């Protein structure tokens, strides 16, 4: 009989790690947060106030936390550069793993995590592509799969963060480690693209034909040091004729503006094209107004909670990954994001053969 409760530890207590910790502490009925680790003094002080009073053991050293008695699963929410190393160590220690996206900024290193998981089929490895757990995106995917819009042909998707001094300080500090705006921000949109464009009958995702990108530093010229941008546009062509357009921004004034449009041969499906914090509109002399959520968490909080609940069920009950999700897709999302980042950096359009391998244009 499977245990009634999954005993979880969280590695990293930064912006997302804190949220994961509180989700498993308070909001995931079949899970119990029993341990957390971070090398950060500031994060440990937060944990002493918010986690330790509830019996959560705190560690400065990740390897020490892995040896905590009764620990069954690890949530890796540390800085991206250690995602792969911590995930592999957890798998080798016979722990289930929920790892924040991406597994690595390198496709090759991401593959090493998946290889470690495949050697241990009794364990669950899940990468946190949280939009797969969002009710609206799931409904949109079901609509596309039903054929109501015909054959999907074009996808336009964006991840656009609100610009605030605190947000700017965070991502500028993180810029040397993030892999760039396409790997850090657009990777969610890239994953959605592969999901919406996948053929349910053949179970084959689309194969990339080309990637190109442009970008600017509208508000943060210091990003030029890392050959990155605070606003960027990416275009991906697929061998089956489909096209994806991605927009990523760090400079929105009104709030978090994340949306997707899937255009088919008979219609289209849209998600969040008119973002709103809630259902309230104010009608006054100056016109009609509504509030917009300020952060990605305002938009996807429920998706993160669903992710935690379904990860827990996967670990306790088995049953595998959610429908349409595949481990190799996590690697491909990093590969596409990296190609767009390279195009942004070099100004060159990148080409791929029908197997998805990189080639020079003259070889097509």
C-alpha cells in the first residue's frame, strides 16, 4: 500500500522556492514539508520564521538535507546553474524530483538528468512547466485537440513581466546565470507551442526547421554585457509548415501580460488576451478600467498548486506524467530557447534538418 503522505524537502528558498515550500506546507493535502535547504543567510532567516515553527528541519547544505530521515521527494528551486546537479543527486539518493524549469540552460546537461531518471523508473521526475497545469491552457489544448479550429497553423505566445525596481534588481542580478531571455522567459511559451502543435494521433511533436530572433535593451542597457535583451521577438518555423512567434519582455508598465493565441484553418483559440486580476471593472467618467496582476504568480498561482498536487499523486500512486508531457520535450524546449538566444546574439538565422539536427542553410 502506498503511503498516505509524501514527505518533501525544498532546495532553495528564493522567490519560487518560498512559494513551493508554503504550497507543500499548507496547500497540498497529501504532502508534508519536512525539510528545506539553502546556503543563503537571508533565506534561512525567512525559513526560521515561516517554516521552522511548523517542524520543518532547516539545512545550509543540500547534501545534508538529502540524508534527512524519511525524506521521499525533493523540490529543486535553487539557482538554475545547480538544477541538474541537485536533481541527479536526489535521484541517486532514491528521491522523487520536482525541478523548476529549466533542468539546465544546456540541452546536453538536461539530457543527463533525464538519463538518471530513466535508470530509476520507480521514481518520478517532473519539470515545472507550470502552464501545463493551468486550467485555461488545459481547456484551450482540449479545444484544439477536438478539431474545432481545424488544423493549428500559427501560434503567438508571450511572457511579459511588469517592470518594477525590485523586479529589475532581481533579473539583472540573475542575468549571468539565466541562459538569456528566451531560455528564462520564453521557455514556457516554447513548451506550450510543442504541446499545442503535437499530433495526438501520431504522438509526434513538430520538428524545428529554423529559428531567428531580434531584441533590444529598452530600459536595461547593462544587459548588453551578457548579449541579452529586455524585449525580444523569436520566430520558429517547423517542417510541417507551422509557425510560432514568441515575445518576451521585462518592461511592461501595467502588469504581468502573459497570453497565447493558436490560429487554425477554421478558427482560433486564445488564452488571456485581455489580462485581468479578477472579474471587476470600474466604469467611471474617465472610462472603463480593470486591474492586472503584477507578477507571474498572480496569474499562475492555481497552476502551481495543481502542479504540487499532481506531482504528489504521481509519487504516491504512480501513473506517469500528465497527458502529452514527455521528458525529451523538456530538453527540446531548452534546445529551441538556446537556438533563439544564439540567433539574438549573432544576428543569424539557424537551420535544422528534418531530424532536428543543426545544419548550414546550404545543406537544405
